[in-house]
C-alpha cells in the first residue's frame, strides 16, 4: 500500500487562526475519507461512523468537512469550562444553517454524550423531520420568520412585493434550509449504537453508515515509517 502525508488547514470553532491537521492517508483511510466527504457534499448528508476509539474518525471528519466547506462544531468540554447546553447548541446550528444559509456540521462522539444528556433526542428529531419540539420560543420563531422573509421573496420574483406570506410557508422554507445545510457526523462505538438505536431510529435511518474495522498491519507499518522519517538520523539509527 502506498501512503502519502497530507496536511490541511482547518478553521474550527474556538480557533482564532487556521490550525494544521497532520494525517497519513493510506489506502483504507483514503477510502473512508472519500465516503465521508461524499456524504457531507450532499444536501441533508449525515454520517454514522462506527468503530473503536483512536482510529482517526474525527480527523477524517474534519478533513472531509474542510473539503465540503462546512464549519465543524462539537460539544466537547474545553479548558475545564462547562459544556454548552444541547438546546442552545442546536439553536446556534439552526440559525447558521437556516437563517445564514451556511453549511455546518455537528460532530459527536461517545464521550460527548456523557456530558450532554438529551442531545440524542435532539439529533434524532433533526434526522427524522428537521423540527425539534420546543427548540424556539414563540418570539424566536417570529424573529426567524422575519429574518428569512427577504430570502423567501427572492425566490418568487413574480409575486407582488406586498403580497402576504403565510407563516407556515416561511417556517417550512427555513426548516428545509436547515435540513439541507446542517450535517451530522456521529462517531460512535457499536455499543453506543446498540444502546441508542431502538430509542432513536433516526440515527440509523437518517445517516449513511460507515464501519471502521481495525487498520491492516501494512498500513500501520507505513504510518510508523513516515513518522520515524521525520526524526533525525542519529535518533533513527542506521536502519532508519
């Protein structure tokens, strides 16, 4: 197998500048990357990535999101601060995807769920219908409809400028935008899927599933050789 060292500059939440992601794309890894990238390039595309921890799924998601032009958002704890509330996090993502019409991605792992109870219910509702009950107050819904009205009218150039628009039409237009632009990447273990799939069938029905099996030994050897190649010759020894 032929491997190649790839570097990508990713703009991730919380980073004031672009950060560098160093990843070795051997054949099996590249195939998974292509699958994830293809999903994220599709409207409403979400991925369920099943495997063991430490297999590089999150790094591949960040690289694929960069290719797809999606902002990556996570719910991971950072710097000892409290994790964001699931409802507030989903509100932010819905506004980015629906009101701002920008592509964004929520990446979740088993560890994230331990600190954010209830997020699976929100994720399942999004994957099923796009509508999350009680996510917005009445005032917030009216604000959404007012913000989205110019974009809605722009798609109907033949309509009279002062023509009345039904609130239900504005809301459906906005939800369709959210579903098209908000992607999910669920990096779960098989045990987490077994525990959650029955209660939240949208996790399976609404995602493209990609199984990450143990990497082949030749690929791991390639990674080791490439990492060691960066070391000074006196450290690698005569066999480097």
